[in-house]
C-alpha cells in the first residue's frame, strides 16, 4: 500500500459509527410501552365513564320499575345481561376500534 491508501484507510476508520447502546433501546421500548399503557388507561376510563353515566341516568327508572312488581326483576336482569353483552360485542367491532383509535390519537397526539 502506498501512502495515499494508508491515509485514506486511516481516515475511514477514524470516522466509524458509534457502538450501539443497548440501554438506549430499552429506554425507547419503555417509552413506547408507557405511551401504550396511557392509551389503554384512557380508553378504559372513557368506557367506564360512559357506562357510569348511563347507569346513573337509568338507576331511578329501573328501581321504580322493579319496585312496582317483583316479577319484573328477572326482566331487568336479562336486560342488564343483554346490555353488557351488546357493549362487549360493539366494542370489539372494527368500526368501534377505529373510532377509539381516532379518539385516542386526539387525546394523545
């Protein structure tokens, strides 16, 4: 090798990329997981809030209706089970998930 090639080789080796930091990768993964957790908590709180408002609005009506006749209690229980099942089915639908993601992006840009 001549002098020019030696200098070129030294110059290229002097500017090598830095060694990868495994802790940096862990910190990035932690940041992503925290953001995902915040989205999940926000979604759960939003659903719980909506359900609490719906329950609060209907408690008096259901209480008066059940108090009028004890035989209507099984109808109220059946309606509650059907409502919970419907909410679970609706929440797993693709359109709801798309709307929930859009809402989450709006909350956490």
